[in-house]
C-alpha cells in the first residue's frame, strides 16, 4: 500500500533527536533558536517556530490584530484551518474563487471581494505552487491591507527567484509528516515586518511579557513576568527542533527528489485521454507537495476507488472550505466559487514524497496502467 505522502527519516535525524533527549532541554532551549535561524536562511525572513501549521495561522491572525467585524479573503481550496483560525477571532470569511489551472486564489476574484472591512488577503500555495504573489501584493498595498501566505505546502519553493516567506507580510508553514520536511508536528511563522513577528511570537508564548521596560507592574524581582494580552502555548520543543534542524540540511535533496517524481509522472502520464496534469508557471520553482491530477467529474469516484483497490492510497485535496457544514450553515454557497467546485469535483492527489525506495522502479508504470484502465472503465 503506497500512501499519497510519507516522511523521510534517516539515521542523522534519529541521532539528532536522541542527542536532544540526552541534553538538559526538552522544551524551549537552544535548539529552538538554532532551528529558527536555519529557517530564516531558507525562507528569507526572520522566523518563529510553533507547534503546528494551524498554530502558525492562528498566530499570524493574532499578529495583525484580527477581530470581530474584520473580513479575511481566502480561497476555498485549502485545509479548513486557513479559515477556522480566522473565524475564531470573530472575523468574517470571504471566499474568492481560484484559478482553473493552479487552484490558487485568483487575484481578479480577490479584487472584486475587497470591501472597507477587508483586513487581509490569504494566499494558499496549493500543492507547493506559489500563488500570484506580485499581483496579490499590489492589491494588498493599494488597499492598505495585509497579505498572508499560507505556505503549508511550499517551503523551499521560489517565486520569480525569491523564496516563499520573503514576500508576504506574514507567511506560515507546516511541518506535518506528509509535508516537504517534518518536525513530526510543528510549524513556523515568518515575517518581513519585525513588529508583526514579535506580536506573533508573544501570542505563541501565552502573551508573556518579560522585557522590564514594558512592565506595567514594577518593583518586582527577577522572577517577574506579566500578560497584557492573552496568548496561547504554541511553542515547539527542542526535541522536535532537533529533527527540524536535521531535516533542513536535506531540504534541497527533498526538493530534487520531489521534482524527479513530478517529472516522472509527466513523462509517463501525458497523453492519456481525459487526464489533466498539474500546471507549473514559468516563473516559479515549486517544491511539490502534491501531484494533483484531474479526471472527469462523473468518473472521479470510480477512478479513486480503483486506484485505492490497486494499493495506491490516493487522496482528494480538498473539499472546498465553503462546503463544510460549518460554513454551509452560515449561508455560504459552493456556486459562488465555480472554479473551486469544478477543481474539487475532478481532483485526485497521486503519491508524492521524497522517498525513492517507494516511488521507483515499476511504480510509475503500474500507476500509468492502473490509471489508463480506470479511465477506460476497465479493471
């Protein structure tokens, strides 16, 4: 059984974690700072580590002061954490449609969705392919609102030669095991704005103020710390940062391996009738997290089931967020974002991972034959 994603762990990763377990630190220690510094070298902006990609989004929204009555424009094709963490602040979610080829948020749809209450645009780099960040940056600057990049799929990707993480006001990452690198569970927030990053960090550390110059309660001892605004405990511990440091050393290897998988799929699957392969724009260099194919909507379920029966544990990414009952109950309608609905109705994610021991040899030939037969209605 071949999953659609799997972590790549080697002996160096294991040794790094064991060494951390033997140190004096399990929670917040020196490896947190080392990991965050190493991340900055990859993403091109200062970073903080947090406990998950969801936590990263929650911290990003806290940093921009998101609140009741604010509107956040997001695409429907994403994991629902993109919206849920904003909704928990009382913000209103506004769905902009996606581009038919990349499933990334469509700048034209974003522009049409702007209102005086818009606080932020959230771009999701679906499958690892960066969104149209220059166009979105221009819209955000013109309307004096924030641009947030949900880069859960795209650490290691570049957009017009710039690393993902160095363009938006705030960028969030996920290090879940199926992602491009892993800390087991974990995530990060990057920002080109030091003030925003400091707000995100404070929110992720329970709102604790430890800087004496900021104290409102004075004449206390060295033990003193105080809270001015509520936060949560979203710290990533040293032991997981140890894994992250080790994984980052192989990030370019992971990218090369994922690119090989992408190219192998293209070589062997192109030309199959009624099969649409993913798009790559000329000005991006993605770290591929998914390989999303599209088939006719009326056969998607049958093709999906046949692939799984053959041992390929494919996935569908994702049910459009505005179709979840929590949003449907609020009056959101899938028909408002027809490109997202069309994309979802036809999408299947094939296995994509930096693991040549799994995706090698006869794998691609077997996948081709299974897909061809399934699309012909044979099995």
